[in-house]
C-alpha cells in the first residue's frame, strides 16, 4: 500500500508539471490562468495532504520508519504550500499586477520556494517507491 500511495502521489504531481501546467499557460488568458490556478492549487495540495496523510498511516502500520519520515516531510510540504506560501503568492501576484513596487520580486521568490518544495516532495515520493 505504501508504494501504491507514493506512486499515486508522484503520478499526480508529475501530471501537473508535465501535462496541466504547460497547457494552462499556452491556452488560457492571463485572467483565466489566474482563476484556474487559484482553484486548482488548493485542490492539488489538499489531495496531496490526504495522500501523504494516508502514507504516514500505512508507514506507521507497517513500521517503515524511513518512508514514515519522508511521508511526514511530504505532508508538511503540502501544509506549508497550502496555508502559508500560496496565499502570499496570490497576494503578491495581485500586487504585481497592480504595479506595486517590489511585489514582483517577492512573488518570484515565493513562487520559486513553492516549486522547490514541490520538486523536493516529488523526489521524496520516488525515494519511498524505490526504498
């Protein structure tokens, strides 16, 4: 069950990166992209929270300490992205759109941090699969 959940998490995350993200920016207008992503990310992060929470549970049940530690890190990555970074990204993106000085730099830093966490979670899920 641990490998199945980690693979599902990995597949979901890689699908977003490879399939959804490139299409959204090519097909939708700036306003539609903003609206879509602001609806999509909370759902993606909530799904990640559920999967990683289940992953923690099954790691505890099967006494897989290595996978358990990685699952907890993945879980907290989704929590941080969902409840701390994403609201700030949205705030600074709106400020950037309204030409508020310095907003673009903060938005870029926050977005980069969010992407780094996401990629790290992706790598950790792979580590669980191949453990």
